[in-house]
């Protein structure tokens, strides 16, 4: 087994993985500036605390709907 070839394959694999994760990270960073971090893809609130933007219409077992505006800038919350 050629150790140099394994190191090269490992380095290439890590570089490819880094590119994939970099794109995911950039998307998450961009979305986090305007979307509530507790809102999931189905617009359900995943927070374990009360919020004025929660709507509990529907089945009790469902997570509440998030009715918050996506026009908000949440960056100040992370900076404090």
C-alpha cells in the first residue's frame, strides 16, 4: 500500500468535503440574517419557550406554526 497515495486521496477528499460544507455554511449564514432560527422548514416553531409569533391552531400534538415575519434581521441578537 502506497502511503503517499493514501495521503493524497485523503487530502483531496478533505478538500472536496470542505467545499461542500463551505457552501452549506454560507447558505445557513445568509438565511440566519432574515429567518427565525427556531422556524423549521414546515414553518413550525421548534423553540421550547413561548413566543408571540406562535400560533397553536390545529392539533395539540403539532408544533405551533411560526407566524413571524421573515423580514427581520436577527444579527443583533447574536452580537449581544
